[in-house]
């Protein structure tokens, strides 16, 4: 029996369901233009998990995907168009969008790709120009 935290979520229509276990490796907001154009929203609230923590528990055959770059496989439900997750193989992490996991306490730690922002969020959290150095970014902070 596992004592790990477990959180469930589903797409807009419910055809696809996911489950995550444990704690996310990181949570925050991405301001990149790719997230913006794909989501049609100003920012993406992300929760990043090791791939082994994420299971598609229903409707895996309803998930379709698109790669703009090798490091982002964006997946959505083909029934409703609802976005579910993005795999980042280069980071060895999966972003299950915060909005997909309503029971997970969302505790953002940082903002990434803030150089591309169209929505300044003055919440006192670190604002990185691109990505943290551990993930191959510059690690440089920029003003809120
Ligand atoms: Zn759906
Ligand atoms: Zn992004």
C-alpha cells in the first residue's frame, strides 16, 4: 500500500483521465510564446513530474500529440480538444497542467521564459529570462 499523495485529473470532456503520484519536481508559470499560442492563454501554469509519476488511466487512445520542437510533445484529447500534458524528454519531466489537477495544492515557485511575457505577474517570485541553468537555460533573472 502506498502512502504517497495521489491526484487525479481529466480533460475537458472526461474521455481522458490522468493520475500523478508523489510531489511535483517543480511548479510555476511559463510565459513562452509557444505555450501562449498553443493554449490561447497568456501564461501556462505548470506542474512538472518525473515520467514514472504520471499515468494515463483512461482514454490513452484519445490522446493525440504535436511536436513543435523535439523537447515538447504537447498532448490533448481528440474528442474535446482539451489540453492534458506536455512531455519534455530533454528535461526527463512531464508537465501536467495545473488546471488539470484541481486537487493538487498549486504552490508556484518561479516564472520561466519571462522575457517573452505579455502578462506581468508581480507576485514576488523569481522571474527567469528563460529556463533554470539545471535545465539548460541561462538561469538569469529579470525584473518583474
Ligand atoms: Zn476530452
Ligand atoms: Zn512555455
